[in-house]
C-alpha cells in the first residue's frame, strides 16, 4: 500500500507526463529528503528514468566544465551572450579575457596581416602598425578597450585585430 501512495504522490508531484522543461537534476537531488528507503528508491528510479528518457530524446545532455571552457576558447572574439549562462553558479567571473594559441599561418604584408590559428580561428589586423610576417608560432589575443581585441605574435608588439572566422 505504501508503494501505491508513493507512486501516486510522485505522479502528483512531478506530473503525469514530463517535458524537457520538467526534467532536471533537481528532481534527483530532491529524492535525498525522502525518509523511507523504499520511497526514496522509487523517487530516484522515477527521476533518473525521466532524465534517461529526455537524454534519449535529445532534450537533455550533460556538458562538462572542460567542454564549456573549450567552447569559450574556440568562440573567443565572437559575442555569444548566452554562453556565460552555462557556467552560472560555477564562478563569479565567467569572462575569458585572454587566450594563447598556436599559429598555423600568417599571410599578408606589413599593416595588413591575416592570422590563421591551429584551432581554425582567423583574425585580421585592423590597425596600420607595420609588422613583419616572420613565421610566428604563438598568438596571444586579449581584450582591449570598448570590446576590441589586441594580438601579440611571439610576444612582439601588440596590434589591433578582429575575428573574421
């Protein structure tokens, strides 16, 4: 009889059908407050079952901190306003201020360089500083004033850049 009341209570508490918006790890964590062992197990089984169904349907996925940080690095230089929301509660300052990445190729002449990085990013020089293309191996890119970016190749002179790709 206890099992029937437990199942009825869970159906009432969680709704007869679960949509992607209803499924969260919070449902699993809520089961820790259930005192009775059988009821707690039933709660876990139901909550985990909903998560598995949502994952199988493609409505829920697990993302690790390492994956989020990789996306943040790969998207550095582009404005993706929703990206910081993936890290809510994990850190006070979610913004990435600087990256150091290997250079694949540098094209162009003085004052008009196009830098392709190993990860596929392409940056273009937007100031008129006369810089030489000397087979550089490392690019340090960092935020500058008013949302702009600067780059140093192999620790050299900083110049303004914009992300092209």
